[in-house]
C-alpha cells in the first residue's frame, strides 16, 4: 500500500511509494523481493517458496508456514527480516501497467469532502459535467482492458473516482485536473468503497437530491471477491444503473439476475465508447 497516504505512516518520511498492482500479479511481483511483506487484509495468493520466508500476516489474514503477528502487534520479526534483507541497493522505478511512473493517492472521503465546495462550484459552473466511480476487484481474464480504455476516454470535464484492485488498470494515467482537482481521485483499497458511497451521499445532500439523481455513474469491475459486498451494499442503498463487467455474477440464478436488471437496472458493460455515450446521453 502507498505508505505515505496514511497519516500515521506519513509521519515517517522514509515510508513512501506504492509497490505492486492487483492480486493476480502478486506472485510475480513478490518473487525474490528484498524486503519483508506484512499482510493486513485480503487478498493473499498462494505464497511461493521463493518469498515465503519474508511473508508475515496479522489481523484476519493467516497463511500456513508464514509467521503470524498476534494482537500484541509486536512487529519485531517483520522489522528484523526487513533489516536482514536490506532492500534494493539502488532506487527503483516501478511502473504502472500503462508505463506511468506516478500515481496520486490519498483521496479518502475526508479529503474529497474537504473540497466539496470546489466540486459543487465546478458542477454549477459546468466545468464538471459528470463523475464516474470506476473500481472493484481486478481479474486476469481478457476483457479487463475495458476499464483502462473507459477511463482514458472519459471527457476532460468529468472526474473519475476509483478504489480497489480495478484501479491498477488505469491509476498511472495522467488525466489532468479540473480547476486544481485531479481528474483521477484514488479513494484507496477495496475497503474504501465506503468512501465512494460517503462522497455520493454527501454530494446528494448538497444538491438536495437522491444519489441516483446525481450526475454520477458507477462502473464496477466484477470478480467474485469483495466486489460482491460492494455490489450488495450499493443495491441495499437503492443505487440503480450500475454497470458490471466484464462478466456478470456467476453465482446468481437467471431469476435473481433478471430481478437485478429489472429492479436496479444493473447492466453488463459493452464497449467503453457505447457505455460512455449512453451514460453521458450522447
Ligand atoms: S479489490 Fe478485490 S481482489 Fe483486490 S484486494 Fe480487494 S477483494 Fe481482493
């Protein structure tokens, strides 16, 4: 995780940077890494022998043969392993999947809502026409470049909020800004889907309307992991017109799927061009 995005970690200037991308690249990215890895939450991939000695888990995560840090939170073994391995000898440039070398992080709901007046002004002045929330779990099957292309093609007068592993498809793109607000706002990891919902609810309050009436579209990157919880939460809140892709949930029966389509207007993604045109009413 990007260590400098969290206030308690940001206190330490040598903790910075974001290592790695989504879960399906984990085994490759962690292979022979010269540092210790502490898992605090999902998703952990089967740990390969080449790096098993440097993986630690804590809280809800456990893995056979990897040392577990219990509730006393004594991280001495993790620190000792990190010191023993010594880190990279030279500074590393680790590029995103589009070749970008910079990612901008730290837009939890407190940060975004602290500039809510700017966002509202931008909507009222017409500088900001639409907000997309694009995120969810990532996966390895073909078709997920949809999300990269979708975000690349979003018009310059739109914002993209993102979170969870799906963001690694595009979080290294340079999308510019609208009046000083970056067009790509990274809310954080999958657990921070809460931030997206919070922002939407607060904006709806400001505009005195329902979330479904906001110029906001949700495009969920589907995988049968935490995206399931994110979708169920959004449905519970009555949010409609969610686009899901590249596949629809495999575990729901055709009857349930029809219900979701009819009652919540859940739709499968098509192409970035078609979905953008439809969303923006063009
Ligand atoms: S976004 Fe999904 S795939 Fe990524 S860590 Fe969260 S649950 Fe796992």
